[in-house]
């Protein structure tokens, strides 16, 4: 388990035999300051990453909502396409099927764009 005292003792172990007490205290203070600066830098990085994640989360939630709407639309369009191809009695139904297919392609493109946004 990490402790500041253990860190300082280990760092000063070699210096203890070759330096006097004042030099040892100076070195210990220097090491403590370096440790404090590194610790603060880590805390700053953690804070920055946390802020970035908090900024991204609402956008991700909105993207997930749009994906859900797109998938539901695709399901409805696919069901409509399936129903119209089972009994193609008139040209109007074929035209409707083509519109549905066009809608499916548009939804697929939107889904791909949303996926690219989420992957970014």
C-alpha cells in the first residue's frame, strides 16, 4: 500500500548514509514537493476528464434517443414493406413499397451517421 512516508523513506534510503541531517531534510522536502505537484497534476487530469464526460453524456443520451426513433421507424417501414409485398395487387402498392424502401435507405443513412457520431 502506498504512503507518502514510505515513498520518502525509500527515496532517501541511499542518501541517508552519504549526507548530513540538513541535506537529508532538504532532500526530503524536495521530494515531498515533487510528490505534491505530481499528485495535483493527476487530480487536475481527473477533473478535466470528468468534466469532458459530463459534457458528452447529454449528447450521447440524445444520440441514443435518435437511434431508438430511427430503429422504430425502420421497424414500422419494414413491416409495411413486408405487408405490401405479400399482396401487391396494384401499382399504387408498388409505388408505396418504393417509397418505403427509400425511407428505409434514409433511415439506414441516419443510423450510420448517428453511429459515426457515437464512435467519435
